C-alpha cells in the first residue's frame, strides 16, 4: 500500500474515525485540501490505479494498525465507500473502472 501515499494521507488525516467529522464535512475538507495543496491530479491518478489494482485490500486501507476510518464486512462495501467519499466528490461521476 505504500504506493498510495496520497490516498493513505487523506484517509488518515481527514476521514479517520478519531476526528469524528461527519461524512459531508470530511468530504468538504478533503476537496478543500486537494485544491489548496495542488494534489487533485495526484489523488485522481492514485485512485485510478488503486481501483484497477486487483491486489489492494480496501478493508485494510480503511482499517489497519495505523488508523481506522470504518470497518466493513466486505471488500466491495469498503471499495464503494472509497468511491463515494474520495472519487465521486472530485469527479462528479461514478468510477468507470470496475
């Protein structure tokens, strides 16, 4: 997962359960941080690669020893969450790579 550092950073610093932000507030912070940091293109590229990566564990990306976002029962539920909170807010579309 080291190759998805921007995704990990956002999950760990904005969507982490410890901060307790409501989802809509976290999404707003996420979008603002991407605009101000100039990382919008980087995160889109990482998400595109990650959604195509058959070896990625979305459950582990959201719940691991370093941070906890949410604990999902299935990989598909975890992936759908990432699509909803990370991809759709910056593209206004559903991912085309499924």
